[in-house]
C-alpha cells in the first residue's frame, strides 16, 4: 500500500475513533426531573399574567396534582398548603415553541446524533415522540429561558411523518409527550423555478421535479383513500399497513396537515389541495401568507411563523419584512403563532421570546406578542384545553420571572411542569461557573 494511502487511511481511522468516543462517552444530563408535591402549592403575592385575561396583581395561584385549581386575587389558601412567596415577581404560562426538532438532534455536524429524518419520500408512519431523547442538552437550556413546551417535528422527503407536542421535563419520552400525532408534516414542492448561483438544476429539471412530487403526493392520498374505504368495509381485517393507518386521522380531519410553504404560489397550491382532499391545513413558514390572507381566512388556515428575527427572503424586499409579518397577519385576521425554528432550531429555542419581542418592536402589540408564544400555539395545535394560559383546570406548567419575558434582561427564577418544580440548571450555566472560577483564580495569581 502506498504511503499516502496508508496515511489517509490512518487519519480517517483516527477521526472515526474520535467521533465514536464522543458519542460513546455521551451521558445523561445531570438535571433530575421534577417531582410534583403531594400538597397544594400556593404561589402568593406576585403579578399573575393569565394571558387569557388581564394581569392580576398581588394574586394567588393554587396548584395540586399537576393542575391549576384556583387563580385570582381573593383565593383562599388551604391551611396545609405549601406557600411560595413570589412578591415582586411575575407568573406567566410556559412559553411554547410551535415548530422545532428539539429532542431529535443534538449536534447537527455529528450524524449519529441527528434523528429527525427517515429514508424514503413518504413516511406518514414516522412518529417524532418515539425518537425524542429526554437527555438532550438542549432541553434544560431551553427551559432555563422559559420554554417548557414545544412541538417537535420530523423533516425530509415529501411526507415526513407525525409531529408531537412535548413538555420539557421528564424521565422518558412518555413523560415528555403531551400530544402525539399533533400534525402530519408535508414539505410542499417549490412551485416556481429558481435561478441563482447556488442552483445546479435547470429550469426544465426543476419543473419536472415539481410535477413528479405533486403526482407522488396525489397518488399517496389516492392510495390512502382506497385503504380507508377498505378498512371501513372490513374493520377487523388482518395485515394492517402502518403507513396508511397513519394517514387515516388526516383523512378524517382529526389531525391537520402541517405544510411547509413560504412563497405565495406554494401556499395557494397547498390550500387548493387541502380543500380538494377535504383535510385540515396549517401552513408552516407562511412568509407570503399576508398576500393570500382572504383565502386563508375563508378556509380557516392558521400560520406557524418560523422565525421573525431573520433576513428578508428576497433582495428586493425591505429589511423589516420578516419583523412585521406577525402584525400584518394579525391585522388581516389570519390566526398565527411564532416559532424560532431555523437551520439549528433545537439549539436556538431559548431565543423564542426575542423573536416575539422583535415582532412587538415592529408593530405587534405586546399582549399579542406574548400570546403568539403561549396561548396561540396551544390553540392552533389543539392543546389549549391543557396549556397556553393560567386558567383553572389547565396544567400547572408555568414560569416565575423577575420581569417581562420578552426582555433580554429578564431572568426565569422558577418553573413548573404539571406542578413539578423544574431544575433550571443547564450546560451553559455549568460552563459559565467553571470558567468564571478560572478567571477568578487567574486574578488571584
């Protein structure tokens, strides 16, 4: 074997060993999931922000067995309750990122830690909640800034699979899952060809790829309809097909299609398809959604805005077009909520409140900005009976802060997931303490 080949082979082997050691030495995060108190827990004296109503100053919120049992100004506290004094502090419902891949990816550059896409083009049977890693380092980092709820979604192919709403504390994926099958992810094909330096395909090839994808999509739904008819004719049939079984809730309108689409033609085409197939639709992205607002309102289509703090999609657009999208949709009467998903979505969920803050800085009322990352995601994703606001009977999933969560200077002081107090330590804080100690020692020397 030539020396150069041996050297390259040895170098590649060292890289493989290093990656294997990185993955092999990975361990569970040290933060221990919270345990609900057996007693009634009373948060007393703070400013309660129900979001569904006006703030309650010097209020009381009672939690028991994971639920909010009372909230208001004149609430009687049981004699045996565990009282927590939150005077001078603020109580908010958990922040809610409505579209991410949290728990499905750890390090984007390390393939063995990436599990958000399945092979093949059509995978409706893929279930995101089964692949969630409860020990992801991104989970404690996210909840340290108030994000205790998220919808995690698969990606890749034409039909990626089923997204799930999760709560960010628990031992297993079962503990984390709030609602499995919250939506079926569909990546809508680009309708118009792109001509730019980074595009290798010709215009003709792009049209062919689009037509092939649309044909594949229609064939998929036709087969699912055939399967649906067969199942209804023979409910006790043996040999069920997992892929088509997963499509039945979509065809029955129990589960919405989460269609990733940004350009006007894509959104219009997706709405036309949903109307023709008589399925529920939620647009994910929706950069041009305002331009077809009447169409979206007519067919009751909501928009999950995937990122406010970003660059415009086109060079000809004003710099603030992404910043003003939430307010433009609000003014147009289109239901919406704000996510901060992007290329490195899982690692950046902690920045969710600042995307809402940017929208508020560019016209969106502050109250609406807060709802866009609390109540509205819960309503759009069908879990508002459980989370999204601080109302009696809902899950006691909330945060306690020293100020407005939309402001970068605000700290999350405490957090509860279904009544269990959450450990707010995380890898970022541990590293900060570690290297702060190093600086201190250097100064002493």
